[in-house]
């Protein structure tokens, strides 16, 4: 049997929990990386994995990223993540019984883990999970209250981060800037609309080519195949799909001076941050630029304010990115390494 510490991405995680419920068909893994700053918060991913071991790798990496993300966002929350292994096409088969079983799994951890939406999980799914546990956030909100779908808040933070990166590297505003967006779901699509409203030129790609084409028609952009988006000659490449897409081959093929997007764990290995720096590419560390969603979730769960308070916190994302880039320039270390070092100090690692 594989012990938690035998996994390559184990990083002194506080807990790795496996759940099976035969009646509902639930197979899930919850990882708690750190509770130094507070309860471990992070969304639930519903996905089909070719190998169950990949689900464990995913949850270990994502939970560590949540520790760093929450710390860098100034939230009194630790880092955790959950994955539910889909049986069939991703996004299918989430029965009420399965969601209830997952809610009971979350509840069994007695508040050490707080869940919310992620890939393959909807607001309605979280409402169903809430029927079994109170350790849920990202629930429907009315008026100006904090809460609701965190996706638009994630998109807002990425937009502000791209704006900051363009000002720093290109010394201009967004009007006419060419942004190549990989993934145009809830987050990438919201980002595209914000960029288009500011006059940016867009090239879009998604594994669902029809979705990319419809959004391009709406916004006056163009599309390329999903496999080609990272090679587009653009001012900014914005990864907003799944992670580990920046490696030695894809970095060598990049034709943009800026990489800034919302996908988690964009770097395939720590060395890839140095590869980006060596090519002179300005990189926005993913867990800093994409923190808008967890800021919304955290403010809601902790009762720290309303929607205005959420947006005020998101407005500081460019400040955090500039602090990272300043230290990177001063130290000679990559932005990825600098950001990790800052986050590790905050969580006492």
C-alpha cells in the first residue's frame, strides 16, 4: 500500500483522506496541506482520471497551492482540496446520493476542511453538499452579500493581474493588446469579456471548440485549436484550463512576453519557473493572480464583509504581483520561486 509520504507531491501534508461510498458510487480524496493560518479551504474538483493515482497527485498539488494562495491573499485560512473521481465523462453522474455522501465525508473532518466549487462542480452541487455539512462556502447570495459563484471573482482578479503585467512589461494599457486565452469556461470566458470591454484583441481556444467559436463571435475575436494556443504570437498568453501545461517544450515554443492566467499549477515542475525567467517572460504566479474566487469564498465563510469587501481585497492582487516581480528583479530568482518563498514564510514552512 502506498503511504501518503511516498507520493512525489507529498509536502508534509497534515492529512490525506480517502472516501468510498458503495451505495452512491462516491470515490473521493481530500487533502489537507496546512491549517497553520486557519481551517483548510479549497474547492472540490469533479473529474475523470485515467489513473486513480493521478487524482492523488492532483489533490496533493492543489491543496499545497491553496495553502500558498490563501496565505498570499491575506486570508486566515489554510490549504485543502478535494477531488471526486467521475465515473464516465467529466461533469456527468453527480447524483443527489453521491453529493450527499460527499457532504458527509466533508463533515467527518469536523471543520478542518471547508469546501466550495471547482472544475466540474456547480453552485447547485454545493447547495446539495450543504445539506449534509456546514463546512461549505460559495453558496447563493442576495443583494450585496458576499457569496455566490466564485468564478466571476476569479476572472476579475486575473483581469487586474493581466492589466498590471501589461503595464509593467509593455508600458501601455489594454487597448489593442493581444491576449491568447486557453480555456473559455466560467473563468476564461469571464476574463475574455472583461478584456474585450477594454479593447483587447483576443484569440481563444477550448477543448470545446464550439464554445470558443461562439464566444469569439460574440466578442469579435478569433479561435485556434486547443493544441495551438500556447504558440500564438501574442502580447499575453493566459492559461485558464487545467494545470501542468508549462514545461520545457511549451515554454520554448511561447511567442508572448507575458504569461498570466487562472489555471492552477501551471508549471509542470519548479524548474519551469526558471525556464520562463531565462526566456525573459514575465510570469504571474497562478495562485496569486487567481485568488479572487477564494477571496470571495473566504470572506463569505468567515463573515468578514460583503461584496464590496470582496472586491476591495481583489483590488490588491496587482500590488502582490508587483511585490513579487520587484523581489524577483532584485534577487535574480524567478517570480515563481519568490512567490513560493513568500508563501512558505507565511505558513511557517
